[in-house]
C-alpha cells in the first residue's frame, strides 16, 4: 500500500507538469486559430490530424500537420491576417510549403482557407 501511495504522490505532480507543458503554447492567437481550423478541416477529409507550430520570425510560423492514419506530413507557413496581400476573414493566412500541403489546399473544406503557394 505504501508503494501505491508513493507512486501516486509522484505521478500527480508529473502529470500536472506534463499537461501544462503540452497545452501551454506561446503561439499567438492567429497561430492557435490556424492549428485548430486546419486540424479540424484535414481530419474531416483525411482522418485524425495533429498540427503543431514553431516560430520562424516575428510574423511567420511553420506549422506541420501529420495525418495520423497515412503518416503524411503537410507543411505550411502561417502569417497574421494583417500581413496578407489581400483581405482575409480569418485571423491568419497560410502558404503551402510542400506538395502534400498544396494538394490538401484543394480538398473539401480546406478550399475555404484560400491557402497560397510559392507557385501562385
């Protein structure tokens, strides 16, 4: 019984720390919005998807989305809406950085995000 109690005392703070680190994201709101929206739209079209972002510079974030069932990685750059060359109704705009991301931009709900590419 003492072992269970001891492990419980260790497990609770570790779980709280892991949860805090996992969910604490210093990304600005527009990046969090992009992660949520793109993950949702890709999940609708391709199955469970997880998106995570890393900062490139002050106004650009690299977002990588993994479609879990197919192990495909889609890479985008996310910018705040005020940096868009044309108006956008969202807090962000994106550019597809690899072939899979470019193809995803034409799938189902993703077309509503008007994802750009370096080719366009």
